[in-house]
């Protein structure tokens, strides 16, 4: 009997139960890998005490508060949010504001995923899928747009590049390695169809980044004219990528939806299987969480240079390595949890899906938004950054080409991420303005000293 009266639905100020008949009236959201990964960090709330309260308004408020704030295993990080606001108000150390803001963004990103999934139960799987496709990386989008308003184009490029590298090498590598270690005696098998589509989309993104870089090197005109042509090419490429992303959504949500739906086992106990709060309540909480993300993102953008100076770390290292690890910690942890359960299709869906969304949607969207703001942002991410992106995409595509996995593949992807992180770590001296002679100057000095 208990199984037929769960979970709770908060509606019209009262707590009621969803029977089997009630559940049929509430559409199930599209169970994508991203949704299932986020669900692995959720906790079922016991609303027995809340339901006994006599005042409907108070009962409704406390029930929502318990579901939203305490329904995740990351709730222990919520105190970082008021601490970051307090540190900003008291003009505390800027690096501390940066660190507290990063910690506060971690549970907020997971809660946005939870709230969009709750809305999806009422809007249907198609609209829910679109919500998930646009809000899945809301933190990265907000940080990027706020950085654009302050003219910090390099921070935008670094943070978005870091998100792609983190998903392809760190998250996917850790997932494959964990699944391989947990199942040493066998090879893990996954559906290649989703991996092939995402790899193809990522290769298109790499081409759109590579051509502006090569155009700058091959240009025979003046530097100003070459920069203007590179900017025009980047804007045209961004429009192409957005069109490709729309086609990708049509492919994912309509024509080949079955290839992207995550398979669930009957024995899986996944919190959030059905709606637990009402539509308008979820919408209101989603707006509030988005405003908090915007506030903490502004703190991150404003304090990243001071944190770089205090910690003696380059802005590129903080943006490419640290920001994505902390900002996407929730879905990263979920991907690893499912990999340990030998459910690589879900882990691949999280890592590759997020990387594709950043590469084909968020990055070109930032270029278009910068265009409307009068900010000249192009797709030329410089030689080292573009090369890292290309090598990460190619290495991942090779690792997934045969539809099987073992721990060596995961280990190689992780080691690739480590060496790329080391590369940006040692680039600190160059970006801080220390005069390091290049190879040409060194060779000339050697020739002058030789008899």
C-alpha cells in the first residue's frame, strides 16, 4: 500500500499523495542520461511531520523548503552561499569570496537540474527535453554572459573550453576507469550510436574553431584586416553551429529519441521519479536559484584576477581547470556513480551530451550575444587552447570507436587531462608578464656566442 501512495505532490497549499491513477495524469519527463545522473545525488524527503501541520501556507512552504534545499546530498554546501554574500558585504579577502562562490555554485547547479525536471513532468517530455537542453549548463552560460558584460573575453573562452575538456577527459575518463576497475574480468559494452553522433558534432565544433585560427596565420593582409575577417568568419561559424545544434535537438528529441533515452532497471531506486512539487512552485524556485547563480557568478568573475594573484595561479588555469571541476561537480559525480554500476550509456550521455551542448550551443551563443553587445568575441582560442580541444575530441573519438571499454581507456583520458592541466599550470609565468625569450631569440644568441 505504501508503494502506491508515494511520492508526495505539493499542490494548492496541501500535501497529497499520488496514487497510480493520479500518476497517469502527470507526464513522465524524458529520462535522459543527464536527468538520471543528477537523480543519483538526490535524497527522498520524509514529509510525514510536515503533512501534520495545521496551517496550509506554512505546511506548503516548509514542504517545498525541505524538498528543494534538503533533497540533495550536496545540501551541506548551501551555507557557502550566505558566507560568500557576507564576505562580499564585509569586503573580506577577494580569494575567499571566489572560493566560497565556487562552492555555493555546486549545489545550485544540481538544484536547477532538479527543478527543470520537475517542470518537465507537467510540460511533457518534449518541452522538458528542451528545458534540459538549454538549462543543463546554466551556470556556464551565466558566468560567460556576466564576463562578457565586463569585457573579460578571455575568461569566457577559457571557462567554456575548460568545460568541454573536463567533460571529455576528466568525467569520461574517470567513468571509464571506474567501470573498468569495478569490472576487471570483463569488457564494458555501450551503445555506439549516441557516442558517434556526439563525436561527429564535436568534430564540427573543432573545425569551426580551427579555421579562424588558421585564417589568422594564413592572412596576407594587415593585422587589423585579418582580425576583422576572423571576427566575421567566427560569427558566421557560430550561426552554423547553432543551426547544427537545433538539428541535433530534433534528432535527439524527435526522430531518434530512443537512442538517447536512458534505460532504467526495475530495481533502480531513483529519487525524483515523479513530480514532488507543483508547477508554479518549481518555476518560482527555478527563478530564485537562477538569481543566486547570477549573483555568485558575478562574484566569481569579479574576483578571479585577485585569486589568481594571491594563489600564484594563472587565470587560464583557474578558468580552464578549476571552474569546470567545481561548477559541474554534481553531474560529474552522478556520471561516476552510474559507471560504477556498469551503466556506461548514462555516463557517456552525461559527459558527451554536456560537451556537445557547450561546444555547439553555449560557445556560439556567447559569440552572438557579444555581437549584439558590441563586444568583439571570435572563435580564435589561440594555438595551445585550440590544439588541446582538437586532441581531446580526437582522443575521445578513438577511445569510443569500437563500442567497448576497459580501465586503460579511462586511464589514458585521465592522463591526457593531467598533462593539459600541467600545460596551463606552467603557462602562469608567461601570462604574468615574465619575459621568457622564445626559441628564435635563444637560437640567435647561441649563434652569436659560437666562434
